[in-house]
């Protein structure tokens, strides 16, 4: 398994820089050498690349008193106001 991981790292750079035709050839070669199916090989090679566009996910959303939602519901809905204690 270590040799496959090394191969993924080595080939992922070429795969990232290639155009569509080159990526197809690289994918065929990689699938033949490793024995993986093409779809799995694609996922491995894409995962071997680092993406600069992805960043940390935003924090949790706050509901309730923290964002003033409770007052909004009490003002605009007679249905919910009796059940919300003051």
C-alpha cells in the first residue's frame, strides 16, 4: 500500500496540470498499474491535489436569544407568543 500512496503523490501533480486528453491517458495508465477502477483512480488523484479554494467552514449559527429571534417571533406571531415565557 505504501507504493500505491507514493504513486498517487507522484502522479497527482501531472494529473492536475494536464488537459483533458492528458488526464485521460494518465488515468488509464494509473488504473492499469494499480488495478483500481477509473472512478476510484480519479478520486484518488483529485484527493492527492491540494485545493486552495477550500477554507474552514463557518461557525455555528445562533438561534434564540443570542440573535434576537425570540423577540421577532413574539412580535409578529400571535400563535407563538403565549408559549414563550417572558
